[in-house]
C-alpha cells in the first residue's frame, strides 16, 4: 500500500513469504560453502560422489534380490500399459452389462 507516494505496507501470501525464507536460507548455505571451498575445506567432486555412493549402498538391489522380485511376479502379467489395454479390449461386449455394484464410500470426519 502506498501513502503519499511511499510504500507503507506490503501484503504477501504466506507461501510467498515461506519461499523467500527458503531462498534466503539456501543463499546463506551457498555463501558458507563458498567460504569453505575458498579456504580449502571442501571435498573434491570425486570424494563427494564416493560419499553419495556410500550413502546409497544400503539401498542398492543385488542381482539375487532382483531375481527374487522377478520370480514373485505372477505368470502372464502384462509387461506394459499397451498389453493391459489389449487385454481390456478382448473383454466381451456384455462384460458388466448389469453395471457396477459398488458400495458407497465410507463416511469420514472432516478436518
């Protein structure tokens, strides 16, 4: 809002204010990291990537796990959305001719 040509009040959405705070925090982190890098305290790109790989190690899927997961997939499972569409297209014209008999949704408390 302006009064006599000067800004007297600024109205922002809460999300805009949160976004600005996050941007300022990121800029502060970048400035601190830049100072560390200039002082020789940072990691090389190679060491950084090694640390990332070490963090991922517990989550990597072994060949044995991949084979076990593959074996758990039922036979004749469609391999793609196109295969699913082809299966649906083969359904008879009278499939669900009587319509669906869905139960009504559960009632839930509002927030």
